[in-house]
C-alpha cells in the first residue's frame, strides 16, 4: 500500500500546481478588515474570554493577520484504494483569518467566497488562533499558509507552501493531530506530504478495524 500511496502523493505534488496565494490573501484580509468591527461588537460583556480577549482589552486596536486556507483530502482518499495519478486534494474557498491585538492572535474569523465576493461568516477558535501563530513564527510570511483538516480523525495540520507545489511544503501537526495519530507517528515537528498521507491512512485503517471489532462484540452480546 505504501508504494502506491507514495507514488500517488508524488504524482499529485508534481502535476497539481496551485496559484500563488499572496493576491488572494490580500483580498481575504481586506474582507476580514471590512467586517471586523461588526463581529467584535457582537462580543457580549463577560464573554470576552470566549474570543481570546479580556475585559481590559481595547478591541478597537485589533488588526487582521495572514490567513490560513482550508485544505483537505477528498472522500476517495479515505474510502477507496489509492490509484496512481488520481488527485485527492480539496483546496477550499474558505479561510481562517487571525484577529491580532498587541502582536498576538486572539481569535479567528471564518471568511469564504470567491474573488470579489469574500465575506465573514463567523468568529471562533481562540486556542487554535494561538497555536497557529506559534507554528507560523518559524515560517516565511511569503509562503501560502493552509490548515489541513482531517475530519475522520479530528486532526489538523498547519501547512506552509512556498513554491506553488506541495512537494516541498512543510506539514506541522497541531495538538489535535498529535492526540489523534498513533503514538510515535507524530513526534516530529515537521513532515512531508507523503509522511502525512501515510500517517492518516494508517490511523484511519486502525480506527475502522476498532469500529468493526466493536460491532462484532456488540453482535455477540445480543446473541
């Protein structure tokens, strides 16, 4: 299986190129900036901590930081055998945009849409905002940044891509990935796409086996 998985990832990395994200990032950040005050005004007194603030913070000083575009493997990656040459990526038109205050990322805006029609749809995840900022401190601000979401495992990776291809992208496991993936498999600070694909596939197979064993045990108890 690993041979085909590695080949698939190599083919995707080489052949599938994405456009540079700087111009898109600027548009997404502008959308966030234009609607930031509206969302900050919705924070109720006494609930500041739910959004990464304290009641002593002056939110009028907030600014917008560099966004993270959502990235995922598609359903075929999880549900079917790996096929040579198939494209298993989904690059979404959705971003998590940091709300910055005093140099710290406090909370994330959710921005979605297409060029010329971006809008903010929510504000949440102060813990994720801080964790992503920590990961990004060692990466170039000129890179395109992604948040790789793996719903099947409730695991996320910070991704920094700098040459319009994922072949040299850096994948950094967030706390959710460290907790979800097999012990010892997510111990390194940075991984390649091939390594991440193998870890995810292994973890999903293990999870499916446990679920199947649980079903069999449940059937035996009812007999």
